[in-house]
C-alpha cells in the first residue's frame, strides 16, 4: 500500500508491503493506492488501536494520520467480471464508509455497523452475525437501504429464499452471538 502527501496520488510517498505496528509517516496522508484485490486495515494509533478502517480500494482524497497498518485477514483476489458482490455501508442510503465482499468470507471485521447494503451482479447473500457462518444468519437478495447489521461472515447463498425488503422485515437488531 502506498500513501501520498497530496490529493490525487501526488507528492511524497510512503510504501508498506506488510504489517507495520508502528508507522511514522512524515506527512498527513492525503491519498492512498493499493494493489487490486487487497484489503488493508489502517489505524490512527500504534499497535492497531485507535480508529481503524478497512480499505479495499484506492482513496484519492483523504486526511489520515496513520499509526499502524496491516493487510486484512482473508483478503480476496479481484472478483471476476459478472460475479456477485455485497457492499456494506456505514450510513443509511448507501453512503459513508464501504466494505465490499466478493466471495465467501468466514470472518469479516468492519469498523462499523452496516447501515445499508447493495448487491451487484445478482444473486442472494447469506449474512451472519458471527464468524464461520454462525450466529443468526439471514438471506438477502435485494439492496437494503436502512438496516443495522452486525456482520461476522457472509457468502453467496445461491438459491436461498430471500428476506422481504428492509421496510417490511430486516436484519435490524442482529447482535453478536
């Protein structure tokens, strides 16, 4: 992952290729670029503490102070064209921070409660409150614009019976098991 001192991937650079528990970047990060298919956890404090965010795509306009950074566990390869994706958002209405799942994930660590979700490429997703597809699991096949989900794992469900849209019934109130 490469951090830049200017918006739009310019200026000074600082590159990391593996976990760094104590990063001393000599500038405020204004943009960041990562290899396709990678996901990195970026934290404000040393030892992966403070506010941590998962980053799975280039960021062209940010203002980050970085204290530690590491590849996220279970980073998946770039999805194939036409494959199904589940994108979770930190705010209602598909806004805020996002985290995209491109295939089965036995363990998902996102620094927010999912407040909306968008499915692309068709298909149905099974979303569970705990790792390894445990806890309370539900299937979803339509975009959900107003939910409150704790997500521990997710996978394409292929043919599972979907829940009705969020305004009729939702995963709202899911809690970690």
